[in-house]
């Protein structure tokens, strides 16, 4: 079972790495929603 989890993790990591390399942004919709929601906020954390 541990080998199957390790294999699944490596496949997921390779998929995300390939997507980043090819320029495909998998989380573009969530990222744009987050920036538009927080754009009006003037609260800054240091």
C-alpha cells in the first residue's frame, strides 16, 4: 500500500511539474477570484 501511495504521489508531482513547465496554470480561476476579492482591501500584514 505504501508503494502505491508513493507512486500516486510521484505521478501527481510529475503532472503538476509538467503543467508548470508547459505554462498551463491549473489554478488560474481560483487565483483570479482571490485577487479580485482582496483588491479593495487596504489591510496590510507585516
